[in-house]
């Protein structure tokens, strides 16, 4: 259980920049501040603005505990935190729970297991949530590339079994025009529609067709088999010649940017497991329709990475920075009802 500080103690702590070294050398890079029962006297010398300014540039994960009684005058302070935990509240800004201690332990465990990726994620979100989509995707890709050199990712990669060889000429995406609608189907059901290079390139070609063909009204994207997509194909993780080359490829032919460009003309139907890219890419679409059995998860922090298929951009713009951070940090699976409540999907049908 991480230590929980009051606002005044947190301000003193954040003001001691030597604490940065302390955090990097041992204690968890996680600051938890209890904002419940925060009195207006904390504004006497603009302490709230000072605390907000300091934690916004801090090299650790900032978590605030809030409740429905938080004075609206402290909304800018609460917003400066990376994750908001609502203590049994109905606050739109918080992850609501009746088990604050359990939630804090869950966060602490995740951050301790992958500290560099956790801090990189929240620092990325602090900036990218306000950037234009193309710039935000560039920032995500750079962060993802840098993290491929960290020890957690290298250890995860070393423990992976020998990858299965690619299938030459694999048709990973099927396309069909019905009337004026382009139907796109992910068709690697034996691999839970994991996104490999072949699927990425073929999906890009299909969406470029939609983008350039004015005779098409739009596209419907579905997945064959029992799952929409298990995310990036783990057999291809770390397979690019270098992180720099991977970043260049993502920028030259960005599938997330293309999904964003055609968002108003696409509808995505998701079902079963939607992991990583399996929800990061659909979230760009104007309309995401979930089957009741759909579940959603962002597992990348556990690999030592951040979401790399546009999720720090698409998910954040659907459910907000604080919730996106919680989803990515914990890697927790949520169901369709939860996703609908947070705006990650637009409708449940089926």
C-alpha cells in the first residue's frame, strides 16, 4: 500500500527536487494525495496552483483520491493528477470504487513492475491529450520506440517462445463491396485476429480505398471467429531492425492516422476479446458497436511499453486522460457495459 499524503505534505514533497533521485533509487515512483475534505484555506497563498504546477512536470505517477464533496474551486488541481480515484462517488472524472486501498495496491503493483513505462505513459498523456491527433500519434510512437530499449521489455521479449513463421501471401483481411458499403473483415480467427504485418498492410490498403473512392458511402469493419482482435501479434513484437526504423514505418504509413482520417465513414462491430490494438484502432471510428460479450484491455505497460496502435490518442479522446491512464496502468479487463458507460463504445447490440 503506497503512502497517502495530504495536500500540504504533497506540496512540500513535490517541492524537494532531490526527491526525484530518491524515487529513482528505491521508493515507488507513485505519489498519492488525498483531496477529500480539502478546505479553501489551501488556496490562501495559491498552494493549489503551485501543487498543480509541480505535479504536472513531475517524473512520477500522480494519483488523487476525491469524493463528491470536493469544492469545484479545486477542479483544476484535481485535473492536474494522472489518475483520479473516486471514493464511492459518481464523479465523471474519477474511477469510482468502494475499495480505495485495493485500487491503490493494484496501481502500485503495476507501477512497481514497470516503472519506466508507467511514468512515460502519464507524462505522454499530460501533453498529448491536448495536441492535434497527428502530433499526438507522433509523440506516442516516439515514446513506444524509446521504451523498446528498457529492461522490462527486453526481459519480456527474452521469455517469449520461438515465434511462429509468417505465412507467405497470407490473406489476413477480406474486403467486399455490398451496395455502396465496403465490408472489411479481419480474418485470422486461428490467431484471434492478432494484428500482424500482413493484416496491418491489408487493412491500410482497404481504408485507403475507402478514403479515395467517393462512390463508397462508408465501411463496416468486423472480425471473423470468436474475437474481434487480440491486439498486436506477439510473435512480431521487437522484430523491426531497430526502434528508430519501427518509428519511421509507423509515421510513413500510420494505420491509426488513417483510421482517424476516415472515422466519419467507418463503423466497427467488436465482440469477444478486444485487446490493445483491438480497441485502440476501433476507438478512432465514429461508431463502435459492441456485442454484449465484448471485453477490453490495454496490456502494454506489463510488457514495458505504452499502447502503440494509437490508444493513448483514441482512448483518451473517448474517455478522458484520467480513465485512459488507469486502464493502461492497471491493464484491467473491462466489459461492454463498463466501456459504454465510459464512452469507449457507442452502443451495445447483439
